[in-house]
C-alpha cells in the first residue's frame, strides 16, 4: 500500500499560460497566493489537501491557526 502525499493546490492563469503550484503546507500556499496576486495571475483557484475548493479568506484563516506554536510538552519538568 502506498501513501500518497496531499498538497494544497493553488492555480491560476498568467499571461504565459496556466500556473499550478502544489504546496505541502498552508503557509506555503498562502505565500503562493500572495505571489500570484502580486504577479497579476487571474482566475485563482485554491484546493485543500482533500481536493475541496477554498476561498482565499478560508486559506488565510486556516493559516493563522496553523502558525500557533505547540504548547511545551515538558513545561512541568522545569
């Protein structure tokens, strides 16, 4: 049995053709979205690792939660 890695997919249309980026983390997908917006990429579509469509706001909202640090596991040993 093979385990397939799932990615956030950010794609759109640029002056030179279609552009698709496979992003392993939400933070990379957010960076890609920002670069697409700065580079005048049109018709931007975003898909989560399950293949479901996301809005840019949903992507950015999920990124704010993912960036929070994990609580220290050994804090009680200090």
